[in-house]
């Protein structure tokens, strides 16, 4: 689970994900900012995944990781 932070700023809603640098966006409404933030987070995670796999050795093991409390 991630923490979404929304802040009203000059007629717009600014939004970011507290735990993920670069996961920020804005929207004219709070609902639009929520939608945009989900999309931004997915894009950041996918970009990070691609960067991490560049030059990766063949002997890596990749598996899903479930995080819960």
C-alpha cells in the first residue's frame, strides 16, 4: 500500500506518492488528481523496472513479492 498526498494549490490539486520519488501529478479536481496519480505511479514503477533490468546478469531470480502487515 502507498500513501497518496493531495494538496489544493492555486485552483489545482497537487498530488504525490509519499513513498515513491517522482510519483507526482496534478488535476483540476480531486478525482482527476487521484486518477492521474495512479497512472503516474504505474509509469514510475514500470520505468524503474526497466532501468533495473538493464545489464542484469542472466543468473537473476525474479518472483512476486507480497507486502502485508
